[in-house]
């Protein structure tokens, strides 16, 4: 008997339960949990930036990994340091963990054996890293759970991608910068307010500045909510940044799987 083919659309919420069952039978035992945020991204980008980014990464990463489905993106994340800006919605780390835990236990119950979490919002990385041991202990021993949490490698990959696409790598700061603005020019171009570009904090944040940001909010390091510089952004740079992060995650998750 020929194994059933995977559907072209790999997102769980667009599939019927029969299609999910068939996908599992076909060997699609890996599932992605994309995470995002609803938070300010300077005066020129919409609050959905991180959630849109996570959606787009998931589509590419699933194809990279093969036989992989995509759970619904957790659109709201840990954004307390952005709450000074109107519109930002933040959930507590323990709330975020509870949602991730319920996702993982539900998906494990259905037969998924690799559950991979990643976030389009770097601010979720500390929470993901902290919760990972508890997520692993909540599922059967034959279920692998992993999460990507390396912010330094992520930013460095953005800098390299921006430079390769003809942009200024020094404009990468990690928030509403040339990388994120270029991504939104690619993913949701009508949402980018070209007339509201402003330069934000330039240069790497020191450990002292990072701690001040987590403790006192992002305005302690940048008045306009931007870390980096959006000027010079293009959809071409966005395409390169999207591909670079999808590749980074594919290698990271793939190498960890091979090591198990």
C-alpha cells in the first residue's frame, strides 16, 4: 500500500482531523510551534511584525526539515519591556509556558514525536530556554522537544544576510531595524510607513543596557522603540534575512536530531 501524500498546506488549523491522521501515518511526526509577539516596532512598523515573521519562518522551515507540520502560531508573547508603548500586549512568562505546555502535551498525545519551538520575537528566548526542561518532563520519554534560544547567532545571521544583500550590517540592531523592516517590506509591504523611518539606538547593547531594558523597559535604551536603523531596507534584504534564519533553524534542529 502506498503511504498517503502530505497535503500542500502544512498548517494544522487548515487541515481536517483526517488529513492530520493521514499525515502522521505518512511519517510527518515532527511539528513546529512558532511563537511571536504583539508589540511596538517603532513608528514605522505594525505590532504584528514578530507573529508575521514566525509564520513565514515556519513555512520555510517545514519544507527544509521535511515531513513536518505547523501548529498555529502563538501570536502574543513576553513583551513587558515594550508595554510603555500603546498597543503592546504582553503575557506573563508563566502564562506563555502554560500555553506552550498545553500545545506540547496535546500534540504528543496525537502521535507527534518531535516538537520544535522557535520565536520570531527574540524577547521570548529567555522564557523558552527556562521552560524547556519542564516541557520535556511533561511528555513521554520517546517525544523530543527542542527550542531555539540563541539570540547572538540569530543577530549575527541577520547581519551577514543584510550585508550579502547589499545593505549595511551596522544597521542591524534587532528591533525595527533594517532586517525587520525589510522583512515586513517582503511579508506585508502595505504596512510599512516609509515616511516614519527613524534611527534608533546604534551599536550592540552592553550587558548593563540589556539588564536595564529588561528591568525598566525598552525606553531606557531607545526613546523611539527602535534598536538599529531601518534606512536602506528593501524586500530583497528581507528575502535574504528570511532564508538565512530558516537555514539557521534547519541546521540547528537537524544537527540536534542527528545527535540524539
